[in-house]
């Protein structure tokens, strides 16, 4: 067999065999590792490899991916099929395979990259390798645990509303203020871009769900996500941060995000919230959804709308929550006082 290009989510899969005999009768679950042959190139012409670099793929290449589900309103909606398929789709650049059900209109011309299932990666006992907690043990969420750091939740009205950039610049602003800062991305689909942006902006340590082997968190149960949250927080606690910036994927209506903000055990762990929005109207809706839950912990607004002076003016007429442009997020004189003040969220 030709050299297999290993995707990022499979970075901890070291020793394995390729079982071609079970391709048609084994029902995969999220995290199951398989080898695919690239049939045709679509909108994704590369995978993020085990070193985190961009690895271009070509027809005929063998690549190691995991099965998984994906929710991305500006990318792909994809699922693990319930039976064997003649072709599969590359639904996540970090190494996720499934079947695309819908896609953002700009992707329709090229469509997804098509794959043929070659075989499953198995261990010495012949069992299919699964990346989820493959090299780590799960930790049960502990609501009573004392955490010696403050948490800031970066949440957005939708995908691509600016929450990742907001979180990363927030990390830089806090670091410039003299704090030790950690960043975690709790939900989403595996891809190193977001965590690396936070790291490049100055976060002392970064992590996300993929460090525990999750190709994505879409369709995970609330208990599963809360245990994952505990694992990520426990890792961050070892670095003794002053602040942990927590990002959740997609928007307020997305399934897992909505579950978390309606779950008291999660919201009680959050000290501050910054809401990113793409336009002025979504700011109003976001505040209406979040203020009953977080009240004065919603300390600032950010996101794409802050790039437009006109949209900023519209928002300022409707609410009194401070608006942090990227330059203000970097300004310790404007950022740090907000984290100790109580904000009136009336709109």
C-alpha cells in the first residue's frame, strides 16, 4: 500500500493494521479510524495532517480519517451513514469522513471531496481503533470543584460571527495586561486554526476537544460534553492560569451550544461572557437570549459588526453594553476594567 497520509485527528494512532474484510458489514461510530482512497477532489483539496500542517491530497492518495458528524452552516452538514456506501465524503479538513446532507451554496459547484473506503484501522486484537479517549481517560464533570481561575465565554450569534477572532484578541489583551491566559475550544469540528490563532495572539496554553480524540462534538450528549469540559478545564488548571477563555462553536441556536447555555451546571462555571455578532439586529436577539441566563456577566460585545462604524452606532443606540473593537480588545486600559464592573444589560 502507498504511504498513508494521516490526518490531524489520527495523530495518536501509532500502531495499526488495515482490515479490508469488514468494510461492508461493520457499522462505524464517531471516532472510528479508517483508511480511504481519494476518488475525486472537491472543495477540500487538503487535510490537516498529524503535524498540524496543510497536506494537499490528490486522486489515488490513501488518507487516514475518522468517521464523524458535522454541523457547519457555512460549510458542510454531514453524518455517519447507517450502512456501507460506495463513496464517502471528506466533511472536515482536520480528518472527518461521512456523508454530506447539505452544504453552503458557495460549495455546491465543487461539492465535497469523494472517498472510497479501503479498510478500517484495527489494533492487535482486531478491534477497530477509535480516537475518542484513545490515549486519555475521561474525567467526570465535578460541579463542586474549586477552580482557581476566572472563565470568559466567547459565544457568537452564528458561525463566522467573529467569536474566534474575539477570543484570540481577548487572549492577547489579557496577556498584555500581565495575566496568564489559557484558551479552550469546547465544541466544533476538528481543525487547528482557531486554537493556533489564540496561541499566536499570546495565549500561554491552548487546547480543544480534539485533544481528547473527538473528531467533532456534533450530536454528542450533554453529559459527554460536560465530561469533556471537565477534562479540558483540568488540563488548563495545571498551568495555573488567571483566565481561561472558552469558545463554543457555531451560533446560539446550534444544538450543543443551546444545550450548554440552558444547562445551569455549565453556566455556573462562567464568570464573564462576550457576545460576537455579524450585524446589529443579531446583537439585540443575542442579548435577549443571553441576559436572562448570564445577566451582568455579559460584559461586552464584539464580532464582525464592530468593523463598521455605522453598525456600531446602531447598536449603541439600542443598548449600553460596551462594544469592543479589535483594537479595544488589545487595550488593557479599556479591557480589564470591564471584567470587574457590573454591566446594565437593558435594551
